[in-house]
């Protein structure tokens, strides 16, 4: 019975980990903004993440996938 519990817990943990978007951009060489690493998981919506990346790029940053 313990083994079933541990296997279930393990599978549940794997399930939650796979939900992570894991989409990050590293923005460097900015004119006025500080260099930053932006991850989609840190934003409430994907559109907010994309908007912030656009703001960084408009400041002259070079943003690449991390």
C-alpha cells in the first residue's frame, strides 16, 4: 500500500513539473534598462510576457531564448 502511495505521489509531481512553460528570454545590451532574464512563468498571461519582451527590444536589448 505504501508503494502505491509513493508511486502516485511521484507521478503527480512529474505531472505538475510538466505544466511549466519553461519559456525564458535573456535580454542584454540594453540602452537604458538593466539586463534581465524574463520567464513566461513569472507573468500572469503569455501576452504580458510578450509585451515585456517587446518593451525590452524597443529599448535596444538583444533578447534570445535561454
